[in-house]
């Protein structure tokens, strides 16, 4: 029987090693003091700060969402749940501001469903 | 890049001083790799422990090792025993195992020396290029880094020959 995989896939370590960088060297590039911080980021024990996420993008030329897909998925799921809740709350609204917010929610939801359909198609 | 549901393939190559592994998430897409030297008396026990941790961390879909059919392989009795233990471990952990015969490697890469094989793999996987060991002299022992390329060769041969056969 196949076990349910609960692994954390992060590509920071992969890209660091592709370019032959040590943890300490990468920490220095990020402007951090210790290599332990990089280790924790690589193993999913720490959430990267916005500064680190941008630094990764600058160094490797890859979007933070691609380097930390687990984190991106987690944030996306949480935000989508909240957007859906807001969309439901605004279902009976008639004022202009409410309608504008509903339009934004509809756009977010259609983007997400489009992305999912694209992924399933691929 | 793929999501966490992608199927990972773990290619393993034990050698005299330890073992090397390359974890692939697709053909020519290594996710993690390392050469681990084990300097203990009971190397097999420690190697198995480390491989168990690897399986626990990544949950690979399949493990690729070389085929040790008698007469086709010249590995030591310790490594043969390690492969037997590894097969049992894979069964316990419910991970499929593929024994890559040597002729698959020659079919895929051609008849090459280990150094030439490392150079070809470094072209396919540019992230490995800076780890090519120097050309081995007749009087020197094999560089541990070579094991990394041997493990990578097993994974690449699996994706190149075996996976299309399974899919068709």
C-alpha cells in the first residue's frame, strides 16, 4: 500500500547546490549571519521572510512561488478560503463599493479555477 | 518544477566508502543529491539507517539500484548484502524497486569509461558539472564523487529506457 506522502518540497537547496554554493555563502549573499538559517529554510522548518524571498529571486532568477511551492500553496489555499467567504458575504450587496469588491473576488476565483484547469490539462 | 504530488525516483549507488544518491523528480530534473562517506565498522547498518531517513523525508515512488544478477556484477559481498537488506527495507516501506541491469547503461550511454560517463552526465545535468572527479590514475583509488555520477546514470537510464517501456 502506498503511504500518503507528507513531504516538504523546497527548491532552495536544489538551486543552491546546482550553483555550487555552500550554506554559509548563500547566507552571506542574503546578508544573514548563520548557515543554520539557510538549513532551516531548506528543510521547511522556517518560513522565509519577504526580504529572503526577494533575495532568492534576485540570486537565482526564479520566482519565490517556484522556490517555495509548499508555502505558496499554503498561502494560496488560505487566501482563497477568505476570498470565497468575502464573496458569499457580498452576495446581496447593491452599493457600488460592494459590487467592486465582488468583481475582484470573481476575478480571483476565475483566475484560480483557470489555473487549476490549466494544471489538470497539462 | 512540479508540485509535491510529483513522483520522485531515488537512484542509489553504494561504494566502498559510503553511498551516493540522486533524487529525481523527472528526467534530467534532479531534486537532491549527495555523496555520503560512512566511516564506521558496520557500514551497512549505518547506510540503511541513512537511506531509511531519506525515504522518510522524501517518500520516493521508486528506488533504482544496479542489478546484481550473478555473473553480471563484480560488487563485493558487503555491497551485495546491502542490496539484499535494501530490498527488504523497500518492501517494508512500500516503495517499488527497480534493478537496472548493466546492459541498460551501455544501451543508453554506450560503452564508456566511468570518467567519460561522468562527463556525459555533466552535460545532461549542468548542476553536476563542478563535481566531476579528476581522471583516475591506475595507482589511485576511485574518487568518491564518481559514485554520484554512477547513481545519476542509473536514474537517467531508468527514465530513458525503463519508464517509456512501462508507459507503453
